[in-house]
């Protein structure tokens, strides 16, 4: 089963610069690869810093509160699944875990049957509940720093392209 979370960020300044790159005959693929790498790196950094793209700290999970450690990193599967791809028009990055959306956006997990949801809490024991509320802990998205970094990447790429196409250019 495939799961997709789509957060689209159209940056008008970047789009205009991409048009200029194409006008000069530049290949956007290396630049898009750099942008995808930046997005992956920024997303992974959020698991380390425990903050969303807006700079807000995540609410610590019960496990992290009781045992120490960081939220959303117990086994590392979510953070380790960050990946990216590029095509001729876009750089895309994200995660490929079925439970990714509940952590990005938050929500309520309800028991399907009368038995409830049963889980162990270390040091406390087994608990059965009818539902669990998961707070949003956004890790995907663009921070203000990401936006500036992307704009810098595109501007530098365009400057190099103009320099190469100038008479006597490199």
C-alpha cells in the first residue's frame, strides 16, 4: 500500500529564476537534485531538533517523557525513510511509512473492536483505551531558512549559467 502526503510550496521567486535558467538553455536537473538534497537534510534535521518547519517544538511523546530520548525516533524508521526524487520540473522529498500522516498532521486513532487499543507503558504496565490522540509533529515542509537556501541555490546556479554564456565566459 502506498501512502502519500503532499505539501506543495510554490515559491514565485524561484519559479521566475527557473524560467530564466531554461531561457539560457540550462539543465535544471542538477539544481533540482541540490534542492531535493536540501529538503531531505532539513527534514532529517527536524527529527534531531524536535521542531517543525515553523520552528515550534514538538510535544514530547509519552515514551520520551518517561524514558528520555527523542520523540519519533525510537526505532528511527520514520526519519530513516526520508527520500527524494526529481523530474524536469520539481524536486520532491518525503517519507514512505504508512503512519507518516498521523505524525505530520496529528489525529485520533480509534479502536476497531470492543477490546480497545492495548499497549504497554514501561514502568506502568498494560493499558487499554478506546482511542489515542496523537498531536501533530510536522517534519515535512519548508522553513523560512529553507526558502532562503533554495532561493540562494537557484540564484547561484543562474549566475554561473549567465557567466558561462557570457562572451569569454568559463
